C-alpha cells in the first residue's frame, strides 16, 4: 500500500520504534485485516488512520457502507489482549466489544466501532459525575461476573498480580527498574513490610481476585446510550484485587470535578460489593488499601512496550514506572 494511503499520528512519541516501520510487517498485518473484513463481506475504503504508540499499533480502517473497523497490534508483553478480548466477548457480550477476527498468537485483533467514547459524551456536556457513578457500578458488576473465570484469564497470559503475590511482583519491578535512584530503591525496599501488611489485610476482607482493566479512564470505554457502557482496550489488564480498578477512573474524575467527587465514586463502585456481612467501613478501608497497591499494576504496565519503543518514555517506560512506585507509599485521598 502506498504511504499516502494512510495518515500517521505518533502523539508525544515521535521516536518510538514499532513494527509499523517495517514494510513487510505492514503488508502482512493489513493483509490479514483485509482478509478478515472480506470474510465478513466488508470492503475497506478510503485512507487508513494510524495511531502509533510505544504500547500499540492502532489502525482505523474505513469500510464501504459500514462503520469503520479498528485493527490493533500489541507488543509481546501485552499480546494477551487479543485472546482476552475474544474470551470477554463470550463471557460478557453486553459489556465489551466482540472482535471480528483474532490472531491471538500474534497479538492482533479487529474490532467493530463501539460508538461514542465516554470522553466525547462528557465533552459534549451530556454527562457528568452521575455518569461516572453509573459506569463504576457497571464496572464492578463486570469484575464480579469474572471472578469464576480468574484461572482461565490467567491462562491467557494476563499478568498475575494477585493479592498474595503482589509483594513478589513489587520486588521484581523495583529490582528491574533502571530509572530508580539508589535512594528511592532503598526507601522502597525498606517500606516493603508495610506493603506485605496491606496485602494481608486486603486479602482478609474476603473478596476474591478478578480481572482489573488497570487503565480505565474516559477514553477507554464507549457510551453508546445513557447509562450504558462498553469496556475495551485491555492491554494493561492484570489478575489482581478488583478494588485496584478504582484508582485510574477516580483520579481522572477528580481532575475534572475536584476531590469532592471521590467519596461518591467510591461508594457507587462499592454498591455491588456490599453484603456477605461486610460493613461499609471495612469496604472503604479495603478501597484505600487497594488504591495504594494499584500503583504496582500501573508500574508494571509501563514495562509492556514494543522492544526499542523508548521515545519519550524514559527508557522503555522506566520513568513512568518509577513514578508509580514512588506513589505507592503516599496517603490515598479516600
């Protein structure tokens, strides 16, 4: 395909190296996507819009007489997203997108258009804090529904960050991170006993590990109708304590509406988890613990980049990962 047949967006990462730079890879990947479209009776039309980031290659492909479709390729460390997306469509067809095609061994998949992003609905002024509350209740329902599938999810290659192993995950990323200075590294290691205590206390609440999206902001879900949400972009996901999933959406909403929105969002998220003899105080305490521990998942996610995709990320995501590790021991705002 001629270069003028696509438009490339590199965002803040002009120097990031992805497979898109290799013509043979482009031809193979787009050829696979076109064959998948043909299998559904669809024909591509018009220029493709390519979004290159250190963590993914995303191509918007216009289709004749049909909504556009999206091809996505992940690096090896998050190639699990293809198979996970396929599995989620079987288990939760009303809450996620059903892929048109999946090449799990390559980390490739093709998705239909999901409608307006939640971010666009918010920008249009037709949604506000209550919509965030509705979304978090629905997300909690998704996590609860996935608890029986935890082992199967892990078998797909989704990173294991279960509450019981989080101290070992912490050890690994502290040891491997080259952006941490000696002082930071020592401080983190000396604080490890506190982390072990938090994990034990959180496990004692009795809520099982599940799937956490780990990066659930307003650009990572669709809002096709009022009160209805569709979750996508699972490349940062992990099997961990579900309450870790509140960190990213709550931080994003706080940026928009101020800290006073946080208790409402927390309580909305916790509604589906009430019962089984747990008090509101216990659940709120658990959210505070998980808020801290969620920083480990965010630190890990920054390591899942294309090999060599260091442009703007401080050496393979090391600076961002180090920032999350430093935040682990700061007081939660809840």
